[in-house]
């Protein structure tokens, strides 16, 4: 489903893929990274098949290929990646039956294969997003959250999409939007870990919208947003290795290990900022001294 006919050629796009049978592709386009000019949603194409005498809904691969090719994602004339597709990883999660886990993993594998084979690898990257990661970062994990919460949050982040999110079954559409928003915000924060949080929010429309909503939900600290960092999804052994190389404690739960690393990142960032300020002050002092010498001469 499109919000408007596409006429203008945009320079940047981010795509979110909810790989479930009831999922969707969400495409945000703009004139620069993080810009929001159009919001488009394409429902996952499905077909009905008979399995052991029962009717089942399955992904329609032929139509998936057709839909992806029709996206016509922007390409960077300078030879760089101007489009990114974030596809949600499917598979085993707590509470899943063996059948559900198989179908989720199967659907994810189909989408990953279709996306990798149909987009231009020179201009578009395909990245995998873990459902636990994006839901935790956006405050949508836990038993107290529902699919309705995903719909409401998607409307808040992308008010342009409200007409596309009117039904309860539109949670797949909502989650594809949130996957795109999370993926872009995560990459932006990680690429700019030496940039002030406020500067990132000011210069990036998608990040600004996401963080404004998270702030309303009480999920933003004075230092920024936790769990958008690079540590979620890493194994305990990998986290402990990072802590050990920094001379930090390696005991505790996985969440504590992540928090310890992120706290150390903040400390290092603060120290680098102070060093930068000292260098600037010293530079000013040298310039002033030169000026004094010229005047005395």
C-alpha cells in the first residue's frame, strides 16, 4: 500500500522488513540520510497452500521478488550505499512451539534470500535485526506490551502512516516501520559515537522522532538511549572479553555486562571531550601569545 504515487527520485531510503506472513515492507525515503519525505508500506504477499489436508498461509516468493524489484531504491551516484534494508530475524524465541519456530525461521530465510538477490549490492545493504534488540530498545519487550502498542508507537513516530494503521491486524505494518526506524537510529548512533547526542537528534529527522517518543515513554537518559549500542546480541563470552581488555569486572548478568561497557563508553567519550577542549584552549593561548609578540615588536 502506497501513501502517494512516487514521482520524485529521492537520494536516500531505509526499509524495514517484518518477515512474518502477516508482515510488511516499510520504505522511508528522503533527500538525505534520516530525512522523511514519503512513507510507503507494502504488505507481504502470501498464498494459501494445503499442508497435511489443512489450509495454510505461506509466503509467495514469486510475488516477493516482484515487489522488491518494484521498490526502485535510490542509488548513490558516488558509488556508495544510499539505501539500507533491515530485515527482522525469525526463529526460536521463548514460548515458541517447534512448528512456530520453524515457520518463523523459514520465512526469515526466504526474505533474506529474496532481498540479497534482488537489490543492487553496490548501492543497497541488507542488515539483520534481532527482534529482541529492537523491541527492547523501543520499550516494546515484556509481557505487558502488545501488538496494539506497536501500532500506537508507529503512529507516533510516523504520523504519515496513520491511515495505513487503522486495523488490529496492521501490527505487521507497524512493526516494519519500527524496524526501519530502529535500524537507522542504531546505525546512526554507532557511527557517530563521538558526536553529542543532542546534535545527532537535531540533524536527523528519523532519530529525532524516535528519541522524542522514547523520551515521552521515559526511556531516554541524560546520556542518550541505552541498548542502541553495539553490544546487544553479543554472547556473554564476547562481552567478558571486551571487559577484560579494558580492565573491568567480568562478573554479573548479561545486562550488567552491557551496562558496564556502555558506562565505560560514556566515561571515555567524556574524557575525549575534555581533551579536545584542552587542545582548543591551548591553541587559543598560542595564538594569543603570537599576537602579543607581534604587538611588542
